[in-house]
């Protein structure tokens, strides 16, 4: 059985896997609702890593870290930006965003030790390849 996967840079992938980041910001509207795997790519967002260093998380690369559910895709407007910025969270920072926010719920951290190369955009993996 194949399942959708999205590759995120670190620290973003670990923040999602640990339930600290529940919005994934993208330029595209996405009509799919359901399960998707979070894959940690090989690269790091250095600015984000510095902002969240106090969380003391592990930041593995080239690994599947979590299964989440996309429950909504919100067009980002001024109200959404104000709401996110009021959280005053180092996870989200304080900036103006555009595009869409994919709302993530039912976050389940998983431990798959297999090294997997990521891809851009939404990609698929056969669950049998994760054993």
C-alpha cells in the first residue's frame, strides 16, 4: 500500500513530529485530507535551528519521523497571520506569510530506522519498503 510523504528540512520535520508545529506553510492549495508521512530531508534551516535550539530535540536526517493527518488547508490572510504571530512561538517566528497553511492533527511520532532519500513536493512510498 502506498502512502503520501512530504519532505521537510530540519528543524521543521522534528518540530512537526513532536507536535510543536501544527501548520505547514506552502504556496499551493491542497485538497487532499488524510494521512501523510513526514520525512526529514538532509538539509537544515539554520535560522529555524537557532530559534528552536532550546527545545533540545533530535534532528535526524533522511528518515521518516511521523504520520500526521492533513485536516484543513487555510488560505493565509491578515487574520491568520495575526493569530500565528500572537502565539509568540519560536516555531513560527514573527513574519508575514502568504499562500496556504496545511493544518496538521493526529500527529504520531514513528521510529523507522531506514535511511530514505526525500523528494520535492508530495511523493509516495510503499509501506512494505519501510520494514
